C-alpha cells in the first residue's frame, strides 16, 4: 500500500481557513440553540422538566464550547505545520546551496 503524504503548505493553510470559517459560522447557531434551551428551562422551572432542561443546556454548552475550541486548536495546528515545513525547507535549501 502506498501512502501519499505530500500535502502542500497552501492546502494546509486553506484547510485551516475552512475550519476557522466553520467555527465562525457555528458560533451564532450554537449560541441560539443554547439560549433557547436555557429559556425553556427557565419557563419550565416549576416542573421537574425545567431542571432537566437547564442541566442539558449546561452540559451541551460545555460540550459545544469544547468542540469549538478543539476546531480552533486544529486550525492553529494546521497553520503551525505549514509554517514548520516552510522553515524546514528553507533550512534544507540553505545546507545544499553551496554544493
């Protein structure tokens, strides 16, 4: 089996940008969903369902914020990898320049 591991720095940076866009686009949608669930929990506060909705909102809020941060971290990692390969290529070029 042959593995093609040749990914350009441009592709890495484009992928990082796509992830950044995903995080930005998801932010208002997720905020609205969590706000609606929190409002529902408040509305149903006198019943046992209210406490469950509030708990679900808290749990989902934590999970979704973690997911957004993980996406953002991966985007930063893709940019770091692209930058690192640029530096490595420059170092290799400088070593072989005098040959």
